[in-house]
C-alpha cells in the first residue's frame, strides 16, 4: 500500500510570552542560517574547501556543547539541523544551476530578518508534539515555547504527523505539518466524465450519457476582486514608507491569504464531487494558451479598468485550472480512477464538434458551439465532450465527416 503525505496547516494562537519565545526562536534560526552561510563562504575563501552538511552539523554540535558560554538559545538539535539543511540545499541548487550553464545562478544570499520565514522539525515527538482533539481545537507543544493553542483541521482523519514547520507570515504564526496516511479511502463512481473550463464557468463536465453540468465561478472571487481593486488603487495614491502605506499593504496581503484559503476549499469540494461519481476522467493538458484564456476573455465585455481587472483575473482565476487539475489527478490516482490527459494540439477540443468531428475555429467571444450537423451546446461543454470522446476512443475519424451544409 502506498503511503500518502499531505500538508496540513494550523494557525497558532500564542500567549504574549509565547509570542516572545517564538520570536526568540525565529531570531535564533535566522542567525544560525546566516552563520552557516558565512562559515561556508569563509572556509572556502581561506582553505578552498567546501563544507558539507554533515560537517556543519558536527561544528554545530561543538557549539551546542558550549552554548551557555556563547549565550546561545538552547534550541532543539534536530530543528537546527533542518536550518543547516536549508543552507545546504541553497548551495546545492546554486551548483546545479551553475552546472546547467545558468549564468544568473545566484549565489546563496544572507537573509534579512524580514524575509526569514521560520524553522522546521524532523521527527514528531522531538522538539514538537501535536495534541489534536476531536471537534475541539487542539494544541502543539514546542520546545522553548510551551503548549500553544492551534486551529485548523486535517481534511482526512487518521493522519500520522511526521515533520513540521513553524512559519511567520503577515504577523501570524502558522504550523505546517506533514501528515502520513496509510491510505485514504475514497469511493469512486461508474461514470466516464469529460472536463473543461473557461471564462464563463469554473468547470464544465459531461458524462458518457450526455448529461452535462456547469459549475459557476465562485462568488467570493468577484467580491474579493472589488476589494482588491480598491486596495490597490488606494495603495498607489499613498506615499511609500508611511504608516498608512504599511497598513494598506498588510490588508492586501491578508486579502490574498483569504482568497487562497477560499480557493483551496472550493477546489477541494468541487474535485471531490467529481471523483465520487467518476470511473474515468478526461481533460485537456494545460498549456500557456488555455492558462491565459480567462484574462483575454474579459475583452469581449469591456468595462472600467479592463487592464487591471484582467491582471486580477489572471491572478485569481488562472491558478484555478492548474490547481483543479492537480487535485483531480491525485484524487483520481488515490481512488483508482482512470485519468486521461488529452493532447490539446492534436485533438483541439475547443474547435472540434463532439458529434460530427468537424473542426472550426471559434473566437474567444463565442461562448456557444453551433454546428451544421445540429449539435448545439455551450462551448465548454462541447470541448468537455470532445475530451471524453477522445478518452473513450470514440473520436470521429476525419473521413467520417458528413458533408457540410451550405
Ligand atoms: Zn457537428
């Protein structure tokens, strides 16, 4: 049985003194990161020798044994190794890019404190321990900090916590836990389903009996978009470096977070619904072209601030297809549903008639598929059906096309 790892994020609710301790930890790991980086650079300068991860761990152990003398925080040893590993990974990435001939390989840099995100733990029970309760909110024990209240819920019960990261983001503390699940039980269905998405709807699906469904774009997007447009406009008018500017930037960051959470939730729900009824799912491969569809699509409905709105659409909507595909794919795999990716270039789902196979280009403004053969459908439903036909091997061969009606 394959094991499945999922990240679950909890929000920490530290008391004032715990907040201080968390800050001390962040400062400690930030210093450790930059010290380890400087150690590597200095050692190379003086001895032309590159320190390895395990050597840095040994050096750190020596420091740890004299920590009182050096006035160092008595932080969890494994979590320090995680930070040292991050330095090591930064160098590995640099050398790999260099080898690939990337001239702008970017030497690992010292991190300013504002950009230092947090620290991690390797083993559950070593420096951290989760205490989750059913229904009620739980808590996490963090060494040097204490027992901190948390909020958040794993999507699947019965996960075993493995590793964790404490992250500081927009003034909040988050705990991201990697949970291991022996297997996630999902029930699949019996239907063959073709999927497509576009501007007018979030998702269009059609099953092998020809029933189709269109899922509307989530409403939270239009609400958030208005607020975001306003915040961005306000921000542009305020002088940088002022308190007001900082406040607006913070509000904007919070809004981004909120949208991300809502999007995650929405995508989970919609993909789970499909997986429940499907035995086969067929969809288009994502290309740059259909990724930017939604932004361009606003062109047929000119309004105020089209450019800004298009930019926001790109930001808000365009991550949706990619995320939806990813979620659908892993859920299909977990359930044992057949997963088919249709080659867009070859099949051209948006230009092909699902009934007779005739290919005819549509402009982005054309939201309806209307074919001389009598096929009348919403555009996205038609391409969803082409995707399904291809997967089911029913694609009408070019030679079988009926004669065009003049
Ligand atoms: Zn047709």
